[in-house]
């Protein structure tokens, strides 16, 4: 499972990194990604959840911090084809 660290980044930097790394995870055939956004005021958490819900290939698995081991992270499922299929597309 890939982990994306956006903690302690400014909003725009965090959004750019999140988009780039989620698309890389999609192209690598990853199934789950954990986004580490930290706790703080919740700005990065809201941005990450808004981005995930606005795309068609991502699904929130656990967004409620009460049920997560780490309340500063969000687990996301990538709804993508298999790694083998993606590798054939890359070739």
C-alpha cells in the first residue's frame, strides 16, 4: 500500500502532490493508498476528501477518524484495472 504524505505542506503544494501521486498509483496498479494529512485544523483532510469524492476512480474506504488507527490519515481505494492490464497499455 502506497502512502502519500501531504502533512505540513501548503494547500496548493499538497493538492498538486496528492493529484500527481494518486495518478501515479493508478498507473502503477495500486489498490489502496493511505493519505497522511495530519490532524491540525482539518484543511488538508477536507481537501483530500473533496478531491477523492470528485474523481471517478477513487473511493473513500475510511474517512471517519474515530474508526482509524491514525486519525491523521485517510484510506482510499483505487478503482482501477489490474496491474497486468495497465502494463500492457504502457508498452
